[in-house]
C-alpha cells in the first residue's frame, strides 16, 4: 500500500470482504499524517457484501467499513454481487451439508438503502459490480430512482472485452471498471483454467517488445484507451510500479484492433459455486 501511494496511485479498490480495511486505512492515515497526501487526494472504493443486502443492514455495513478505515466518508460504494446470501456477519453462510444459504434478492430495495446513505454523506458515489444488463435495468427502471449507478465493476481484459455490456453502460453514463485486467490466478475452484494465461499471449508480447514494455502494461494501456478504469492487483513493488507506467506510450488504431481481436468472450472468474442462485449474473449473454 505504501509503495503504491509513493508511486502515485490514488484510486484504491477495497471491500469489507477482503478483511484488510483496517490496514488500508492505517497506511492512508500515516501518509496523511506525514503530509504526503490529503484525504481528498484518495479515491477509495468499498463494497457491500452479499450477506448485507437487506435495506436495514446496508448502513451498518458501511459504518463498519468507515470505522475500520477511520474515514468520514467512502468515495465510491458498490454492491459487490447481485446475489444475496443469508443475512448476517458470516461471510459464506452454509447449511450442515456445506450448501450455500441464499436469500431472496431485492436489488431495488438494496439500492434505495444505498441512496439514503449517499444523501447522508456516508458515501459520495454508489454503483454495482458483476451486474448483467437485466440487473442494471432493474435499477435504472426503478420507480423513483434518485441516483443511477456510477459504475459497474466487471471482469474485463483482452480475452473478455465486454463489448455489448460496455455499449449498454456507455449509453446510460455508467463507467465500466475492469477487474482482473491482467487475467487472474489459476485457482480452479473459482477460475476457468481452460483459458490460457493472458500475459503469455504472443500478440500482447509482440506489441510490448515494440514499445519496450511488458505484456501487462500493453493490456492495461489497451483498456485505458477504451475509457475503461483498470484496477490491477499486485503484491510485488516492481510490478506495482510497472502497472503505473502506462502513460508514456499509446497504441495505434491498428494495434487496438489486433488486441480486440483476441477476444474469446470467455471469463476467467465464473464463480460456478453460485451458479444455482436465482440472481447468478453470468447466464445472460451480457
């Protein structure tokens, strides 16, 4: 975290689920205390986990994050998944047979509770993650809608360019935030490992060689030129630095087309363990 701040990162993607908001907050508070930055320099994204969807639990979840972070407000707060689980503080509620305990989703009611929290100044912007078009339309068409989702955070990279979803979001002024922009780990419990590792792709590596960059830097630059916000994850200081060094070169139109042509329309992050949930988002085309 300190390395990222020193390199120049100011947008941090977090979540109560990640169990590190206290550490993230501590790192930011230290940098504020030593004069490196001000709170308003930081753009922090928090997330509402699936066990806090009932409207009466939304504010409590936000306040929990605020307390851990030692923040007065969160810049962007998003519904992490359209799936609701059994409400409570158990992150992955299961029955005695190990089966996930689901809860009926009422996405519009959850959204209304977020709108109230925005009006109360607890959060500056609200959005969603892993929502398909149908689920976005539920919110957009909600009677009495006060605020549209600012963002939809979804998997997006050269093997899964999300063309139709991006067109839909663009038409409604919803920003796509791309997670796993460099591909993801190879954990077969939740990842489709049949797709090759993105950063080994010969086209990305050929373009990278031309610019004396890495395939990761080319993959990130590609998304930035598509007006997609990218949130690369890394624990390695050198890679954290490299991932930031994508603003000193541009891809040509031809290179953008070549990279777009790599699209397989397949996602790494399938989350098949929840595919029987009524609101599982990935059965729809987009």
